[in-house]
C-alpha cells in the first residue's frame, strides 16, 4: 500500500507540528510526503494521486476550513481527467484527513465553545470521499499540539505513523502487528531494543490467548 | 442597514449566475457589491467589513467547499485587528451565505446522492458566525441555476434582493412590506405599474384581515 500525504499550509516552515509529522512520516516506507506549492503542475498532481492507494490531506484549521492553498489544490487538480465520468480513477482508494486545531478537543461538541464536532467541520471531506466512492478513514485531529506533554507527543508520533502507513487501519490487532513489524525493522539498527521486542511479543501472545478465552466463554454464555 | 456582498469566484466573467445576481443587487440601495481579486489590501478589506451591517459571502460550491479565493479572503482578512480579543468589531453583524451548486436540491439530504444537507455542508460558516457572535442568516442556496424556468428565475431575483437588502430578514410580513416599498420606488419610474401595486396593497390588506380573523378563531378554540 502506497500513501500520499498532501500537506497544505501557507507558512509551512513556521509550523512545529508539521515538522514533527514530517519526521514521523520520514520513517515510514511507501509514504510520499508532498508539500503543496503554487503554481500546481496539474497533470503531475493528478498522476501522483493515481499512483497512491491512500490519500491523506493534512492542514491546519482556519475558520473551520482548510487554508486556501489546500482548497486551490482541489479546485485545480480534482478535475477531469482525474474525475472523469464515474470516478473510476479514484474509486476504492482510501481518503483521510489530518487536521491541526488551535482549540481544545472538548470545545468541539454541542454546547462547547465551537458548538459542533470535528466530524461536522470535516463533513465536506467525508462527502468528497463518498461521491467519488473512496473509503473515508476516521479523521485524525490534532488539538493544541504545542500544549501536549512529551508522552502525548510520543503517542501521537506512533498514532500518526499508523494512520498514514498501517494497511489495517482502525483495527486494534492491525495496529499491534504493524507496531511489531516496525520494531522488528528498528531492531536491525538498534540491537538494544531486542529484549523489549521479545517482551512485547510475549505480551501480545498472552493477550491473544486471553481474547480467545473470553470469546469461548461468551459463546458458552450464548448457548 | 448596509450590506456587503463578497463574491468569491475564480472565473467570475464566465458565470451567468453571478451576472444575474449582480444585476439584481445593482437595483438595491445600500448594497456594496465586492468582487474578490488578488492580491488583497487587507486593511481596506477589514474596513469594508466594519462599515457594513450584513456580510454576505457568495460563491460556487467546489467539492463541498468555497473556492480558494474565498478561503484566502478569510485566511488573510479575518485576522487581527478585525478579530481582536472578544470580536467586538464583528459582534452583532449579520452573516449570510449565497451558494450556487451544480447538483439538484433533492440530492442534498440523507440518502440522496450528496448524502447530507446544504446546512451540513455550510457548517463551517455557521460556526464562524457563532464564534464571532454574528447572527447567522439561513443560507440562500441556488441549485442548478441554468435549468431554472423563467418564472423560477424571477422568483429567485426577488428572493435574492430580499436576502441582501431586506432588514426584516426571514419574516413573511417583512418580505411583503419590503416588496411593496420596492414597488413604490419602481412606480416613480414606471407609472404603468401603479395599478398592479394598488391591487397588491388591497390583497395585502385583505390577507392581513384574514390572518387576524384566523388568529381570533384560534384564541376562541383555545379557551
């Protein structure tokens, strides 16, 4: 699976969040990091989309929308021949959104300061995926990055890597296996990690056993 | 009441809809028609907003969003000092959206081809008004303008004029009075309209009488 991360930010160099995500993405195989810059070479942009299986648009939230440069990419690139007829060139791809917000997570709810959820804010992207028959991935919103603790940043680092490069997106087992595979490749360059990885594998096997037992017990209950 | 109509369209000259709306707006007093062109003179744009009581943003829907030029206006203009601190420079103004769509009205519903309502598509604008304490007007969506019958276009002409210039927005009585006032001013230049206007006034008085009688009858029922 090949992923295209399309970054739309008018002042990319000033964004510590985007720099952080860029480092995280650089460690993932089969991920193309693509920073939008005007003017667009439309044919080339359309080819990029066609060459990837998961398309991630990534931008800061300005007045509950994407910045102009991100929208200009849709205005100019998401046209014929990419969107010809029945959208067969887009159909079946995955489409995700990584959005950064200066407001806190709990402001995005009915009765909260922002008055609606992030899913409502991103409805236009969900609709874009829907009409082109792409699979819409649950969005990855990043709230107040600069206030995150070090631990929260580390968690985000892994979550983000999984979001862009884990083929089994959204499945817990998928995330676990993806993480172990990532650790495997790290061990080749950092042998100190080998015992940690062994421990994790043991834990995972134990967890899988427990999960299986629970499943059997539930089946007995149902009978 | 002064209205600012901010038109964001990348190829304005090619849009018959926008030309139609421009003619309609040109007949209304106290309406400033403002076509966005890059680059923006930010201080001047901010002053324009401050000088008006009703701000209408008007644009075609591209992938369920506004075109880049409209978003760039928000990105660059809706900043300090216009949005300083507690938004007192925006608070209390009215904020409306006139959006044109190539798809049909009945596609914008759950289960319809677009899968969500126009209000859901425009949620970012409602949230923008909300957080700045502006009054959000019900949006005026225009679906498939080029397929409208002549009569439907005439109705749209009046509806649009009311949307941008009727101070009593959204009230039926307000619309009626506004229409009669507009006809009054037309009669001075087109005397042939006088009998039509007289008839309309008679009808309105009769309607008001009937409405009053219905109200009394209901009150009696309630007793």
